[in-house]
């Protein structure tokens, strides 16, 4: 596992070459910002799915931008979480062939949250040369399964977002891991 140095978020999004899956979680969001500033930095050549999970209030506010959107439901999915209370995690997980990037922080998916505010993000890039520990891999897979379990069991077979989360967990589980280390980061 290798920590990514202090770099611009747009550059972090390009660390994984040929991503297959992208997951972003946020409280508030600007889909116009996502489409115009973030999505262009994601290589979509091999992209199977890009999923943004957000709070219901953030989702409803983002709908005010609907006339400016071009890629929603075509280039990416945006789904309001069914969490009780606020849905507040800010996690990005990008999975490619034999590599993954985990980005966690305090910034929402908005221009202020990604570019202007004093926000903190930490990124870990996992490859075959610098694999994740079993503990962090378990944490990432548990996070994905926990997200998928927010919806009732009877709805799961019909939701593309749930299918995406399950496939992401499977892809992650296939990546190599290294021996555990008590001083290694945890998720």
C-alpha cells in the first residue's frame, strides 16, 4: 500500500489507469460540477459503472440543476441513500484492473468541497506492488456491503446501484493483499 502524495484531486482521480468502477459518496452535491469538472478526469474507456450515492436532501437540491445535466443516467448513476437520518460519508473508491484507489475526506461533491474550501482528503493507492492489508480490504468490502444493505431485500434484485456495489466488492476481494500491520491505516 502506498500513500498518494499531496496532489490536486483532479490528479488523484487519474491515478487508477483504466478504471472499471467508480463510487462516490457525498452529503450535498452539484451534478453540474461533477459532469463539467470531475467526470472528464475519469478515463471511461473500460468503465462499467460510475455510481454516486448521496443524501436525500442533497439529491433533491441537485435536481434543480437537471436542465444543465447531460450525462446523468447515461454516463453515471446518482442515487439517494435510504439511510435513516443524514447520509454523510465522503468516500471515493475507484477500481481498475489489479488496482484500486480509496479517497476519504471531508469535502462534498461540490465546487466548494473539491476546490475552494479547506477540506482534508487522504488517498491510498493499492496495486500488486503495494497491496492493501487484509484489514483495510475487509473494511472497504464491509463498507460496500453496508451501503448495499441500506435497501430492503425485496428491492435489491431490481436496483442497478446495488448490483454495482456487489460487483465492486467482488472486484476488490480479487485484489492481492499483504501481511497485516498494526500501524497500517484502517478503513
